[in-house]
C-alpha cells in the first residue's frame, strides 16, 4: 500500500522507492512522471513546452484511492499504485494500466536500474476491443491504423519517430521520452519501452473528436509558424545539378515555358568537402549572382546541408577540439562511410553534435557566411536522423546525454539551430526540409519528406498512410520525392505511368516537390552521380501535358492551400488528414486508408496501382459530394466506382464547395 499526498497542485504517490507524480498540463490533459530517485527531475530532455493554463483542478484523497480531475480527464490512482484515466463527465475508462498478475506482484510500471543514473522503463496498458491507433510519426509499413504493430522508437531514413498516438477511444498519448525503445500495440496489451532513461514521463489528453485531441497536443508541443506563401508552390529538384549554370538554365526554361516554379534545389556535393559548408567555387562561381537572378524570377534557391564533417575539412580540428562532434562510447568517433568531393573512394565521416548549443551556433555561423550572405534563405536538412552505419544510437555520447537516452532529439535540435539562426537574422519566412523529426519539430518550421523511398506503385500506396499519420503527429508540412527516390528507370512505360500518378498525388500534398535519382543503379552515393534529367519535360509529350495541367491546378489552389496552412499554425489542424478527422461520427471512415481530405472541402482519392483506370471511393456520411470532374452529385455514406483515366485523379467537393479544379478556359 502506498502513500498519497498533494504537492503544489499535483497528486503524488510513494511506495518503497517509487515516486509517481500526476499534474495538470494543458486543457483536459495530464502529465505523469515516475522515478526511483528521491524526487522528480526537471532537467531531463523531453518534448513538452512549459505547462499552459489548466482547467479547474480538483484533487481528492481517500485511504484506498486518489483522484485528480482536470477538465474532461480524470486520473484515478489506487493505493496499490495502479493508474486509470477516465472521462470526467461519464466515468468511462479511457485507458488503464494493466493490473498485477494474480500469482505475483508484477507491476504495470517497471523501472529497472541500468548503467549510471538510468533505468529501463516499461509500462503496460490494457488493450481494448475495437481500439484503433493513429499517429506515431511516419512509417513505411503501409498501415493507417497501427493496432497490431510493433514500432521501433528510433530515427532512420524513411522512418520518423514521433511517439504520439491518437486513439479511437477518445484520448491522445505522448510518450514524452527521447530514448531508444519501442511501442507494442498488441491485441493483449499496449506496452511502451525505453532502454535507458532517468524517469518515466508521459502526457495524456481527452477529447470528443480527433481535431480536439490534436489541438490539445499542439498546445503543449507548439504550432508550426505560418507557411510562407511561396512554399505552397512547385519545388523542382533532381539528383543533382552539377553547376550554377545548369541550375539556372533549368529555372530559365521553366520561365520560358510559362510554367510555375517556386523553389529550385542545389542538392549534395555542391560543396567543397563535408563539414566546410560552402559552394565549390569552380562549379558555383558566383552564388550571389545566382540567387539574384532567381529572385528576379520569383524563385527561391534551397541548398542541401548535411551535418557531416570530413577529417579532411577545414573545420574538423577546431570542432574536435571544442567538443562539437558526436562521440562514441568506445572506439573511434566515426559514424558514416560515404563519399566526398575530390576522391573516388568513401571515407569515414563524423557528425556535429546538434544537441550542443555552441555547436549549433558554430554551424550556423558558417552557414550564414557561406550561404545566407549570398542570398540563400531555404535549407534542406538532409541525413538529420543522423544516418549511421551500423545504426546503433546506443553507442553514441551526445552533449545532451547518452545516445540510448536522448538520440531521438537529434533532428529536433538540428532544425532548431537553423530556425534560431534565421530568426536572429531577422527572417520570418522560414522553411526547412528535413528527413526526420521529433516531438515539437513543427515549431521550428520543419517540413518533412518521406526519405529515400523506392520508385514502385506499392511504395506510392504506402505514402498515403505515412503522410496522414505524420499529420496526426503534429507535422502539418509534409511531402515525398514525387516518383520515388531510387530504383526508377526514367525511360520505361512503368515509371512514366508511376510518375504521372505520383505527380497527381503530390499536387494535393501540403508541399509539392519533384525529386529522384531515376536510374536502375541502386545507390546514388557518389560525388560523381548526378542522376538523369528530372524536369517535367523530361518524360515525353504525353506525360508532359498531364504534369503541366497539375502544375497549373496547384497554382489555382494556392489561396485555398494557404488558408489551410494558416489554420495549421493557429490550431494545429493539418491540411492533409484522414477522412475520419472531418467525419468522426462515420465509423467506416476509420478504416479508409487510401483517400484523404485536403482541407475541409476536397476529398482526394489517388490511383496507386499500375494500369488502373477506375477506382472505388468511399464518400463519408453526413455530406453531399460532387465529382469535381463530371459534376455528378452524390449523397455520402456510400462507395462509388469512378473513372480514373491516366490524366485524372478522383476528386470530390464537399457540400457544394467551389474550387478551381478546371482550367478557366475548360469547357
């Protein structure tokens, strides 16, 4: 039997060496921490902002149980230490820890000491029939509902770990811990595990709708800033433009053809060496003139920045001496075997330590001198997991702590350094394209793309739930490499059909970006690789005509898209979301994973299989729908089969909405 007491508007329970603390943390929300230490620590890396205003909080303590009520959510703690969360108005159980086994005192919470100050954390919650789970960042398993999945809590290329889930039982749950671990969403339990952490820490909120739950989550982790208007346009990219003149000529050709273009990208190996963060002067002789010419065309230049440092770079010795590089627990501090300019063999690269404030400032100082002062304002923060071989974050030592305990923070702090540098320079229109993210990355203007995915229809299909789940994890700015990154063969009918279908889908993603290697070779990882041509005119006349139509369609939709982006920055509503987000009362919507809402007025149903010229679409109940191509009116609550010729992605307008889908001169 434990001991209850109230401490500064918090409920506490102690038993033997364990201390559990429950406190209000935002509207209808609670934060729970537990430790084997004498008291709760407040210096532990985590993702929550300072506690916002709570509702009227009520704590009651009786001999056999205690309760803390914060608005719509109630925590009930038994004398034995078992926690339950209830809906305050009805007493309905939202979530509960598993009870101890009958034959032994195995607790739901297990805090087992490991090396140093850390414990291995495990917490078990009950499983419920019919419960579905969404969120948890971005994953490539192709599932929207992640019930039944085991998700590794670590970052790597194409897999983004944001440990927040949204449950159909009416709660949201944040595992507020950057440690390496996993979550098991099993039929018999939900189990969260952290391999090494000073204390257990999670946050839970109650809401009547998914929109309300996500609004609560954004209020405690931060909102994305307003998206710059130019960022809603088309982004042109390939692997890679080798020279300043080659890049400029592509931008000029877009303008000569009268095609929309907002951003063009200088990808990797434009630099001298990893860790010098500057243009190679022989290939990019006058960056200021380049950015000035692009500005005159209303085109932004985005530059790829890697966090890697070569031992041959001019920065290496100073960064090593000042402790600005990631360390390993044992052995040599190298993390990635990769190519660099000036050599035909890979070498071992280091990473700067993004969790070190002075290291972030050191990097930004070089970015400011080499790029910002020459007119660059948009940053592609590639490889920011960070990518390592072998992928063993537990072997790292960071400024913030042992890798096992804090490694998932790396992408958050990396984008933070660029955001704070841009803000200090007086910039307000800020976007960073990132390959990874964590809790709160959105508040530092992080846009995420889905990584180095393959060029297949199966992978295209998987991007729909991947994008919807990261939207439900607090990241409203998201995109893919249109056409996939690797394995595509540009001159084949299969790839050209894939590119058309992917481009159609991309036009209705928050960000609209064409990128890829476009070669049968599996690996583009060489300083000599440049990929093949990847402009919209590179794939033949039939493809070109279709892509141009969707370029102009995207332009016509930009005012509508910006309305959705502004909403995301004020209340956290993602522009791209599952259909159940807008139709929470329609039970069938929770199983729909191959279509989505793009803002409140437009339902998008991408074609994701080769040779398909018709597809079935579920139209949610409670609305009247209009086929955007044919004008046919359809009552919701039914599945319809619609034509989808190669030039058409099925689109439906809600309740008489009018959007400029057709070109102005179309009949």
